[in-house]
């Protein structure tokens, strides 16, 4: 299961990278339109905002897996390995619970916006469930990664620090 989740995490990271490249391309296109043709798409800020949010959420699981997700190394870095393993298991299980809660409510928002046909207030009128569902996917993958790490750490897998490689 852990290998499958890690592969999903890598796919999500690749999608995040693709979104970054697309955003840079879109910004260059907008610059070209404004400087050469005195025109605009009028949706640059909205689409780049969606891109940043989606990239962030899709990258959470990769950050967790690599040991760089929000951590308090001052606390866990100075305890013996047995206690640290227990704390890592506890924190990963707690993270799975916390983000499962977020996933549930974000899922409800996505479903509600889909059912109501809610769109953005811009000229593009983007259905809001589209970017929100990609954010939901990122949170769901984060929950799976928390669960996977909880199980791995309970089984004695080495604990990754941010300085270590996968």
C-alpha cells in the first residue's frame, strides 16, 4: 500500500510541477498580450490563484513523505529514538484524523458547489467544484500518506528527517 501511495504522491508532485509551468506560460502570454497588443485575458489573477492553491494542496503529501511537512524538530529532534517513534506515530495518526475532518468538509463543499452549479464571479465563470475537487484530491492524498506513515512507523520503518532522501 505504501508503494502505491508513494507513486500517487509522485504523480501529484508531477502535476504540481506541470501547473507551475502552465502558470509561468500563462503569465508570459499575458505579458505579451498587454505589451504588444494592449489586450488582456482578464482572468490571469484568478487562474494563477487556482494554480497556486492546487499546487499547494497536491504537494502536501510529498512534503510529508520527505519529512519537510510542518514539523517541530526542536521537540522531536532531542528525544531518544523510542520516544521519538512513539511521538511520530501519535502525530501521524493525529494528522490523519485532523485532515480527514478537513477532507470531509471540503468534500461537502465540492458536492454542494457541484449540485448548485456555483461559478466564480469573473468573466471566466469557472465552476468552483473543479479547482476545489483538485484541492480535495490533495487533502485525501495527504490523509493516505499520514495513514501510511503511521503504519510504517508502527512497524519500525526508519523515520525520515528533512535532510534525508526518500
